[in-house]
């Protein structure tokens, strides 16, 4: 049934693809007016799709008014359909412009004699509580319906009361006593009380209301000791405390008390669940006594399921500030050893438990203690953590069940974390992983390969030791072509690429290609080629892309693969660079540029309107321009060698006041060389600015891709700084602002090698500046050429965002007033202001907020006069242009604001509205879009009338003079 419903909705959506907003709404309206119930229902259920596709208020308002009409006059089944649509489209409710009319049509059904119709109306009102929180007639109807004798209506009233209590303080204060009377009343059935109690979780609007609700819940816990009642009351208690914040420590104590003293397992499970909720939300409120009490309960319980739950709470707390409070505030801490703490005892006891889940939480606690606490007496716990992790690894790698795989993921995550904060443990961890890799199941092998890759990225020293074992395993994978084998091929190849950081040997390439020919499909080969491009193994990537060219069915895919092949070929050309050989460098760069130009042509052909490949094209174009700038710089350095400056160049420069003349002979040919150097420096700075723009436009990129773009920008700044320091202005060059920082947080081998080159170049330039003042032309040229070659010798990494977009965010803008025809201007009188309303919708992909979230949207409005009509008047400069900016916070992915614009000058004006987003860290991202409309400024009728009258009064005299002149001119 669900599957058929989904396919029906999909088919319905597919039919709407070619319709604009009005046509789609008209089609649905036709269905609503149909006399057949089935067609009406079909039209109603298609509205959410319409809202998703056209999420602007003008359409949503019309659509909801039509749905309200259906709700008013239709039968209960149609009302139920409208209710479901309203609940699905909750985030669009605030876009309803005529809220009063919408509520009026819906509310009219509350007076029906049918209790089911009243119940559906109450649920409808409850679903709309966010837009009508203070409607007194709705409040009154809910209160009245709570006293109804019909169970369906009472349950609907409870639903509405809960929703209104969450939104309205007045309603919450007014309904609280009514709810407490019903809960405490003897006439109220127990099952109804169980439904009424959760309403109290919303009584957090002020301290007195929260306090009275807490007292009522306290009475209920003691007065009604039945299992269901205690569970519902305790959970409501926890949610109320989590919202009001002030009572969280008391709630933790209450839950721990029930966990310790209540014999019922259901109550204990509920207490553990709520403790986990509070541990995630407010770990800083947990005292040492709370953690100690939880440890004691876990040590004493005979039930594995309860012990696992308590350990999950403790493992959550062990990764937060609470763990430091536990160890630091211990009484007599100086005399207490680490192993005497109950938490440590519990973790060590559980590390080798026969239940995998308990063991996983035990090693996780030990890992978090080792990572966050640096005290000397806690250092022995490192070995305990390593032994526990190795035991779990052996246990889980042999089991293919989902539970074992989940435990293995926890184990491997702990291994990576432990190696990161305790590098001296890495050798034993890697050895245990490699030892288990041969005998493990395929699922486990894939996860272990990911772990090895993560460790090798952090500690490249270990990488070479892995290679032999990995290659042996790669040969043994076999001829199977199952999905897991394909995934394992990709994972193993990734670890091999990470392990062989410099370059792949011929033997490794042969083995990988042979396995791909025997047991892989085209998609696996593409994924391995993609990993090779990310790790800088461009020779391997080029061969794989070449082999895939004939295996794709779409020409867009063909051009995409061909472009990747050309880019890999271009980067492979740069691996042949040699130091102190500028002529070979020029030929290598020329070959690379030839391939890059072929590649960018293919990449442009691969783009489509739906997938324009804007980041890829921008990144490659910048790489081409960077290579051309490097080539130009080397040519300039070579020219400077062929026309060296005379010995008296410095003296001439000082006497003439032109610093550039010390760099070359005072001849027309040679004096252009310093100017070329200056031009080269400006070009590198311009490239750095363009890399910054690319960075700012890549809101959806992952952090590794952004860091890659940042490194390219820094390399441009480094070369421009070197030119300035060595040739153009050695005295004023400062090295402090370019000093390396953050090298401790290097996350990839590419970044590590680039940072090493940056530091080396800076040291060379600084030492030349200190030793030789002024620097000789030969030394400076050699230094610049070596810097360029050193940068190009680091193989470029094509990061994830070049191939794959995990997060997708876009903004759709709508301007009003807007012309029917985009080319037509909007008419406005020059003595009036135009109120420009800008509305926007933030649209997300399947993983919203994966890397960063939108905090606010920055809207910039500017106008430019395109063509002037009428006379020129002296008008203040402020009135000639409009330049405004506003920041708006989207709510439910929707935002709107207004601008008042002046158009005093008669003529056609071009208005541009550009949006950019600000993330939660306050960083501005230039995501776009940019929308343009035209405005024609017309003279107001009164001014026009006055001007015409003046012209008529002044008109006859010049005409008579003109007639006299023509008469006299005849004689």
C-alpha cells in the first residue's frame, strides 16, 4: 500500500514537470471541483508536491485557501486528507497571507454535530498552532472539547492542547489547572490520564509554571506507582527539565534513584534512556557523585541489557567535559590512583565481556579517558585500551552479522582516536589491523581498510610498512565480482595509494590493473581512478580513465572522463621537473598546458544546464592561469639572466630615484624586465584573489577541498611575496605575516608536502635577504625558479568536491513587483519610492547541513542608470544610485524583506539583487543567485503639467523672433 502510494505520488509529480506554478495550481483546482471523490482526493494529496516545487507565498496562500474550502464543504475523508497535507506542509504554513480567512473556513466545521468532524477540525487547529498561537476561539474550543463524551474528540483535543501549549504561554497557563484536575480526577480513565500527562512537558514558559508542573508530576509519581504511569510521568519529567534547564541536576538524581531502587526492568530502561538524553544535552551538569552512582549501579546489576544501557550513558559522558570533572574533583585525588576509580574498574571489567556491545562501550570509555586526561597516573590505561581494542577486533572481524559490524565500527573509531592523541601506540595498532586483515570477513575488511587509511593520513611514517601486506591481500581477493568484493577493491586501493605517498611502482600498477581486469566492473575502476586523482597518483588515474572511455553510454560521461584523463596527463607531465633546470621546466609546463586546454574543452562539453560543473571549470581555469603565470615568471627570470645589470646599477637607481632600474641595464630592452617582474607579482596576487573568490563560492564543499583551494591561494601569495622581497622592494618586505602556522593540524600528505615547500621557500628568501643586501640578480632568479619548480613537483590533489557533491544548498529568489515579461521595465514615478519585496527559499539536497549550515542570508540591492530620458538636472549624488544591504534569518527555509528605492533621474534603471549566505561561524559565502529587473522612472503628472505650461508661456516669443529673422534674411 505504502509503495503504491509512493509511486502514485512520484507519477503525479512527473506529470507536473512541464507546468508553471499557475498552470499546476489550475490543474489541481480542476480536480478539487470534480464531482468524483477519488479525483478530489487525488488532487488534495498532490498539493505537498506543488508546495515543494513552488514554495513561494503567493501560490501557497491560494492553495491553502482552496484546501480550506474543501475542508469546509467536503466529507470527513476529504477533511482527513487535507489534515494530512497540512501536517506534511507544516513549514509552509507561515507563508499563508490570509490567515484570518483560512482559519475562518476551517473553524466553521467546529460547530458540526458530527464528533468526528469536530475531532478532525481540532487536529487541524493543533497542526496550525504555529501560526495562530493566540486565537482565543481556538483555545476555547479545545477547552470545551476536553469535556466531551466522545473519545475521538477528546484525543483530538489533547493533541491540539499539546501543540498550543508548546506555542502559547497564555494557553499553557490557562490549561495547566484544567489538565491537573483531569489527571487527578477520579472520573478520568487511566488511559486518558496517560495521554494527558505528556502535555505537561510544554509547561516551561516561565519558572512558576514549570515549578507547579514539576510538583504535580512529583505527586503523580508517588500517587500512581503502576509501571505505565511511572514511565510516562518520569519521561515527561525529564523533557520538562530539559526544556526549563534549571531542574536538570534534580532530575538526574531522581532518575538515578529510580535506576538504583526500582526493581522493575521497564522503569530502569526508561531511566537509562532519559539519562542518556540528559548526558547528550547537558553533560556539564553531571557531578562526580552522579557518575559515581551510575558506576555503582552498573557494577552491581546482573542484567547485561541494563549494564549496556548504563555503559552507553557513561561512554557518552566520557567524551565530554564531565570526565575531567570526575577525575579532577575526586576527594584525596593526590593519594588516589587511576585504577582505584570505579569508572576505570568498570571499563576494565567490561573490556573483555562476552557481550560485544558491553565490551565496545568499555573500550570506548578507556579510549576517551586516555585521550582527554593527560595525568601521569592515567597513562597505564593506554595499554589496557589497546589490548581491549585488539581483542574486540579479533572477535568482530570474524563475524558478518550487523551487530558485529556496528561494534567493529566503534572499535575502529576508537583506534583512530587513540592513535591521533597517542602516536607512540600506532605501531602496535597497525600491526594488529594488518594481522587480522587476511582472515577477516569482507565487510570487516572494508571497514579496517578505512581505518588504516585514516591512520596512514595522520602518521605517514607507518605507511611504508603496510604496503607489502596490502599488496599480498590485493592479489588474494580472487575472481569474485560480488558487491562486497568491489567495495573491498576500492578500499584496498585507497590504502595502497595512501601508503605509497611518493609514487606507485610499476609492480603495484600492474597488480591493480590486473585485478581490475579480472574481477571489477567499470564503476569500481572509476572509483579507484578517482581515489588515485585525490592522492596525486596521476599516472595510474590516467590509464584507468583511458580504459573507461569506451564503456560509457552518454556523451556527457565520455567528455567528463576524457577531461579527467587530460588533467591527469597534464599533472603527469609536471612530475618530470628537475631542480635548477628552467628550460626543462618550461617544456614540461607547455606540455601540461596543452593537455589542460584539451581537458577544459572536454569539461565544458560535459556540463549540462542541470549540472553546470561550475566549481570544476573554475578550479581548472585557475590551474591553467597559474601554470601560465609560472611559465611567464621563469621566462622573465631567464631574460634577466641574459641581460644582467651592471655593477653600478644600484648607484644609478639611488641617484635616479627609480628602484626598478637596479634590476637591469638602462636600455629600452632591459628596462622592461623589472616591469615584467612587477606585472608578474600583480598577476599572482590577482590569482590569489580569484582563488579566494572560488573558495567563497564553494559553500557545499567539504573541508579537504576548501583546504586544497586555500593552499593554491597561499602558493600564489608566496610567489608574489618572494618577487617583492627579492627583486622589487627588499627593504620593506616582511616575513612575519607569512610565517607558517597550524602545521600541527595537517590532515593530508598533499597539505604536508605543500606546507614543507612553503616553509623551505620562505627560509630561502629570508636567508638571501639577510646574507646579501641587496640580493644579486643570479641568486634571486635561481631562488624564484627553484620555488616554482618545488611547488609544481608536488602532485596536485583533486579533492572530493571535484567529483562528488555530498551537500547541496541553493537559494531561489522572487521579486515583487515583477513584470510579466522579463524584458519589460516596471513603471514608477520619479517623485515616489519603489517598495521592492525580496522573498527567498533555501533548498537543500538529501543531506542538509552536512558540512555547514545557513545562519542568515545577506541581500545586496544596487541600481544602475542605463539610459537617460529628459533634461539633465543637477541632482545630489545620493539620489542617483541605490546601494543597500540587509541580513535576514531564514525561518523554515523561507525569508523575506523589503527595500525602498529612489529613482529621481528619469530613464531606465537596472536593479540587481544578489544574495550571499552567512554560516553559523559568521563566514560569508558568495553563493548567489543574482537577479535583475528593469525600472523605468517617469515624470510625475503634476511636474509634467507645470513644465508644459512653462514651455507654452515661453514658446511664442522665440517663435516670433525666428520668423523675423527668416523674413529679414530674404533681403
